[in-house]
């Protein structure tokens, strides 16, 4: 991964616009929101609602939530609405009867939504299902606000190369990467020493390993600072989310694993920092509210008015920091292992985690077994000798698929094994 990153660093630069090479934003922007009914989708629609005259909604998508999708499509006068579940087309058409919104259903309709000519696309489908739609937006050279980290974790090199080739502009919407995106503009590649991604530490930050092992779903869903979807909240508790973010940063900014540090910062006020060669460290701060990084992406290259609470550092009083604990949170260590192994291993890391989290939610495995299942699946993958660079989305999807199958076969023995 490190050498690949160095090789195509120039190409990556043309996809993530790090320096101030700002082009004028159109007066009225056409926008598409993939995953409009989710948590990120909701924050995005909230921002669009606040400036209705500046945006025309081209397309909106959901997985199964037809009523939520239809409500948004009506409110925003969307030209196209797509639901991924192929059996829900009639329900969607009925819900949008009498409007001018065209309807589509199935995976191909979600891809079509992304391919339609919007200037700006929010890629906020959850999971690996977001890859093909995001690639459809990238391939037509759109400006893509990327929330779906799985696109990069599953097929990072491929994704960034396709973006560079098509002249797409990738704007990091994840709060930590958006912070790095804002801070990186203070220097150039040669001057960069490292980036620092902060982590709240999640609900189990101070817990002993034995207690983390037995944590319940309700405990895992109690995030101290952020309000997010269920899957990402569980990933935050295991620190798998931070692992995914380490991989995401490596792909977005063409960094080697050694150039990415994680710092536990329980208040979640500093989202990311960049250290330069003169030892200046440039940080981005803000209240923990996803509408701030999304507003930065929506306004880019300008800044728009954001609805988050004003940051009051005097009231907060103290910002504290701790080193991450790789023993109590093995998912984070495994992310660095996957990044160093490269060639599909990060895809396996993500796929195995999706299986593990679903099994945990279904009560089939303990919380502590999530990382064990990921580790066992990665080991099986590395032993298989199948490691090769991913050259197409179908390659990435095949590795993802095989890893899921492997994780499912390993599940019973992991479920039985105590920590
Ligand atoms: P949610 O689960 O809240 O929403 C996911 C959205 O994707 C919904 O609109 C859902 O539709 C849709 N969707 C789910 N599966 C499919 C599918 N197979 N095909 C098409 N659409 C699908 O997730 P979040 O909004 O929390 O997260 C979205 C992405 O953003 C994730 O990759 C996450 O890691 C990332 N992210 C999220 C953050 C957050 O604060 N929430 C922060 C940073 C990154 P439906 O409603 O019908 O199920």
C-alpha cells in the first residue's frame, strides 16, 4: 500500500483538491444524495432545506425505506428517486403518484441515480453496497462528498485512480478526514510529517478487557458524543471505525501507515491534525456534529452557514488526550496489519467486520468476538495465497463476497471460543 501510494500520489492530488485551487461554485447546484434516508442523508437534507434556493435535487436513494424516500422526494421536488430493494417499485410509484419524480428500483436504479447529471453527490449508502453507486458518480467526473468509508476500505486504490482519471473531485465528509482535508492545505506533501486522527474512545474507553468482552448491544450503542447509525456506532465501540478511518486516510491522502497516528480525545472537539516538518501542528476543531463537515463539503470551494452549535472552549474547559490501547481494542491494530498487507486485505477486514457486527446484533457472538472473527478471517485470507491488487469493482466485490463467506464459516468456532 505504501509504495502504491507514493507511485500515484500526483494522481491522488488531482482527486482530493488539497491546495486552494478553487473554481467558482455554480450559483445553483444540482445535488444527489445516495442514502438520503440514513443518518448522514438526514444531516445533508437538513442543510439543503436551510438553503432551498441554492440547490436543485436531482436524485435521492434509499434501501427499503420507501415512505421516508418518497417524503423527501416530494419535499425537494427530486427528479428521480430510487429504492435498492427491487420489490418495492410499485410501493414507491404509489407513494409518488401525482408528482413529476421518476422512480426506479434495484441496485441498477441506485447506480442510475448516481450517474445522473448532478454537480454534487453525497455518497452515504452504508456498507460495501455503496461502492458501485459511488463509482458511477466518480466515473462521470462529479464532485463527490464521500461519507461511505467502505468504498475506500474495499477498493481504495481503484477508487482514487478512477476518480483521478475521470477528473472527479473527492471531498472527505467523514469528520476526521474532513479535518485533515482542511489542515493539509497549510503545507505540501514534502513538508508533511504525519496526520493525527482523533478518536473519542467510544463507550468502553475506560473499561477492562473482560468487561468489553461481555458488553451488551445496548451498551455498545451508547456513544458518548456522536449520534450516528447503528453499524457505525458499534464500530466506534470496538474502535473498528477508527481502524476503517486509518485505512480511509491512507487511501484519500496517499499516506503510508507510519504517517497516520490515532489519538484518543474523549471530548471529540479536535477532529484531526496535521504535523509539518517545521513541527507546526494544524488542527480543525468544532462541536461534534456531522453537519459541520457536510456543510464544508456542500459549500466547497466556499463556506456556507452551518447549523451546529458555536464552539465554546471556555465552557468545555478541558481537552484531554490518551494514547490508543491496541490490546483492549485489537480492531485498531488489525487495521494497520491489513493496510501493511494490502492487496485485498483491507477489503477482508471490512467484510469480516460487517458479518461480525450483524452476528453481534443478532446475539450470536459476544462483543469481544467481533475483532476475533475479523482477525481469523484476515489470517485465512493471508494464508490463502490469493493476494493480488484489485483492478476492478468486481474484483473488490468478489474478495468482499469470499471474505463474508469465510467469516460465516468461521463464526461458530469463534462464537464458542472464550477470549
Ligand atoms: P445509516 O444506516 O443511517 O443509513 C444508510 C443509508 O444507506 C440509508 O439511506 C439506507 O437506506 C441506505 N442503504 C443501506 N443499505 C443499502 C443498500 N444495500 N443499497 C442502497 N442503499 C442502502 O448509515 P449512516 O448514515 O450512519 O452512514 C452512511 C455511511 O457514512 C457509512 O458508510 C458510514 O460509515 C459513513 N459515516 C457515517 C457517519 C455518521 O455520523 N453516521 C460519520 C462518518 C461516516 P434505508 O434507510 O432504506 O435503510
